[in-house]
């Protein structure tokens, strides 16, 4: 497996890479229209409730992670402890889609959040994405229930500190 995972804050300089990744078939399958998603991701650079990161190994950048405070948009998530954060992510580099990188980088990111005092992390994958669900389970997330989101049905999964 490649070197350990690093998470650096995303900047406007990362947007060309994000745009390229969003256009790849394996990302587009679950994130949807690349132009729409690019507008959302780039627009969130100034969103106070959203922290955005580039996931990397010692060999280079491999993906995107957003970490957000639960807001009215996430009302369907239900009640959670104060300080709970939600995450969404994709691995952009196709060569990193195998070999356990997904669950390993999720685990590394979540452990950093827990070390910072985050009591709970939630994620809401598409229920038709077994690969993502399995990666989240391997990273310590538990299935909770089906929920309705503005993007459609999702499987709420939780990882407690």
C-alpha cells in the first residue's frame, strides 16, 4: 500500500484537479453531473460550515473529502451529539480504487477528527453503492437507517469516537 495518508485543506489551486476527477466515470457514477458538482464544490470554498480537503499519499493527491457541520440541509439525519460532523468523499485516482485504500483513508481521516474531539461522524452513501458501504464499515461505521435527503434515499451510517 502507498505511504500514509495526508489531508490538506483544499484551495482554489486544487480546483482544476477536482474538475478533472469529477469528470471520471467512477466518480460521476455516484456524484452525478460533473458541472453541477464542480459548482457546488468550488462554491463551498467560502462556506463556513464546510471544510474541504485533498487526500494524498506520499506519492501524490488521490481524492477529495468534505467535512461539514450538520445544518438544516441535513435535518433528515436526526439528532446527534453537539459537534457531530458529516463527511463525503471520493477517490479520484483510478489506480487507488483497489487495495483497501478507501477504507484506510476514511479510517485515517476519521481518527484525526476523533483526536480533535469530534464525538460522532456521519455519512450517507447511496444505498445502491455496496463498495462505498463496505469501505465505511471497514472504517468503523455502523449502518443506522435509511433516510431521505435532497439528493434522494441514503443509508445513514455512524462512527462514534
